[in-house]
């Protein structure tokens, strides 16, 4: 297990360093009103009502089960009213949670780029991309992780050799 620590640590440090550098570069870039409007439109589409409804649906099952177990005489219509209220609460809170995200998009993209992203995301290919990307990632990650576990010891050995070639102790 120890042989995996160095490669994963190096990858993590590189990832974090690049993330911090990108974030620092973006800090000074702000968006004008039109850019922020385009960013909000994109965010609303990407993390819109469908996403919120899916989250609420996943959470609602456990809540409904608990409500039914503690209120065995609850009517289906009453339970449906509670589900709708839960969805509304989710939507209200999601708006608060996502309130700052358009500014983040506006730091990285121009108004024109945000408009193009929105047009792509709402196109048939964009919709398919949003739908299948999580499935693709779900299939890819186990394969990638298995290969990383296989390759990591070799990378670690090669890195040890390079460090020694440079005259350093390891």
C-alpha cells in the first residue's frame, strides 16, 4: 500500500497547485452585467429545475418513509402536498446556494463564450452530453483507478531512479 502513496501525493499536489493557480488568475477578472446575465442563464440551465427535482426525488423517499411510519393514517394527497412543499424548499435553498456561481463563470468566460456554451448545452448534442457524461465517467473511473494501481509502483520506481540519477538520496 505504501508504494501508492508517493504517486498519489504527487498527483494531488500537482492538481491542487494548478487549481489554486487557476483560481488566483481568475480572482482579478470580473464580469459586467451582460456577462453575469449570460452566466446566470447558463447556470440556471446546467443546475436547473431538473437537477433540483432529481435531488429532491432521491431525498424524498427516506422522508416519506419516515412520515408514513410515524403517521400511518396519512392520506396519499397529504403526502403529495408534503412532497411538493419539500421540492419548493429545495428550490428556494438551491437558489441561495447557487447565487454566487454566475460570478465564478463570468471570471473564466466572456459573454460570447457563455452564450456559446448555453447554445451548445441546449442543443441536442449538448443535452446528450449532459445526460451521458456521468454514465461515461462512471464506467471510466473504475478502469482508470485499476490501471493507476497497476502503474503506480512502476512510476514510483522510475521516479526513485530519476531522483538517484540527479544525485539525490531517496
